[in-house]
C-alpha cells in the first residue's frame, strides 16, 4: 500500500503551564501541508518488520517511528501482522514539521486498511498518542486546535487557499532544552489563539497570517534567533502576509496570497539556504 505522510506547521504555539508530571500544557493551531513523505507499507518479508528510508541516519528497526506505530497498532487492535515500511523522506528531520509523527500516522492508517480492523480515526489517534503527541493530529490532518501535550484536538475551519514557503536552516534545536528555557510566568508575548480561530472561521487569510506566532521564538539563543529572523525577513520582504517558526524549530514558514511572490521567496531563500520548499495547505 502506498500513501503520503503530510508535514504540519504551527500557525500558533503557546505554552499555558508546566504540569505536575513535568510536561507543559500547550495550545497550538496546527495545519497540515502538502509537503509529504512517500511511504510503502507491505506485509513483512522476514519475521520482523523493517523500516527502510533514503536517509542513512534514520533508525531502521523498532526505533523508527513507523515501526513503533506498527507495534502500537498490533498491540491495541489485537490484529495486523508485521509490516515492512519503505520511506522516501521529503520532510526534513528534526525540523519542527512532525516528519516522524507523520510517518507513524500513515502507518496506522495503512495497517487499519491492510488488516481490515476498521478502527475509527479517533481510535487510530488514541493509538498514535502512545507513539508521540503529534501523531493524533497527523492522523486527523487538516486544521485543528491542539491542546494538552498536543493530543487533544478540536477541528477548525480550513486555512483559506494560499501558498506556503518553508525554509529549514541547517541546525537543530533541542526541544527539551527549549522547554527548559521557558518560564511560563515570564512569557510576555503570546499568540492570540481566539483571534486566530475567529480569522479561520471568517476565512480571513490576512487575519490568520497576522496572528501567526510561536512563543519559542522568545527563548531562542541569540545566534539561532538571528537566523530565524533573517528567514522571516526575506519571506516578508517578498510579500508574505506573515511568517513564523514551526514547532520547536528551526523551520520557518511564510504564508502568501500570490504564488508568484511565493516562488520569488523560495528562489531568494535558496541563495542562502539548502532546504526550501513551496507547498500549500492540506
Ligand atoms: P516534531 O515537529 O514532532 O517535534 P521533528 O520534525 O522536530 O518533530 P522528526 O523529524 O519527527 O522531528 O524526528 C525526530 C527524531 O525521530 C529524530 O531523531 C529521528 O532520528 C527519529 N525518527 C525515527 N523515525 C523517524 C522517521 N520515520 N522520520 C523521521 N525521524 C524519525
């Protein structure tokens, strides 16, 4: 079975509180995009399923999120055999775009189909939660408000048609380190999540773009922040209606009304950065 695994961007990311269990309660407006990995899921040739990708540094066995999802499915559904998963990665890794979670979600959907288990999307999302907190959103896709660790989802009206340019600078940002730098009481600027929801309901693309904001930008190390701001600056210069960092970074995206301007932004960014993608909402 062949299928796509779509990346996500955060239209907003807010951190509400640190919980007793050490995790943070988040509030995020998430959007899936057409940038996607290509997966082939087939019954395993050997006794144990494998995950093979075109990136040599990704784990191939049970540590690949695709195989973790397959194991979680077997355990929860009590059906579905071992599967081999072949992945053509297009979503950059450790980029704040939920690439691994997207692969995991796609495997859940594939196994549900292949095994004939007939689980509902909600049931698949609950299984996905055991693999990672972004997996439930990746199962559902579209536009949603994600709360808790990201697993509590409320569907939102779709992002109006637009063009999205994503640029991933060549460094990674440690998510635990980023969380450790956040002092929830000291966050001065937060996204207007209610305003974002209202803009989506009104189909107001400019209103959405104006409200895009990610609180992690406040706690980035200065040299990382400089790179993020530089990319945001190019996107805005080229006509983006708004630009922001996705997840725990370092990917930055801009939302455009005009495809020509989005193409220009991609070309401008490619003069300085290697990983630049033009895609749309999904
Ligand atoms: P998020 O936005 O959910 O924080 P991310 O985009 O920052 O995710 P991923 O690309 O999902 O990060 O990868 C995170 C880690 O998961 C990497 O260390 C990678 O080695 C591991 N990993 C395991 N399986 C996969 C997979 N199928 N695709 C990508 N990464 C995987």
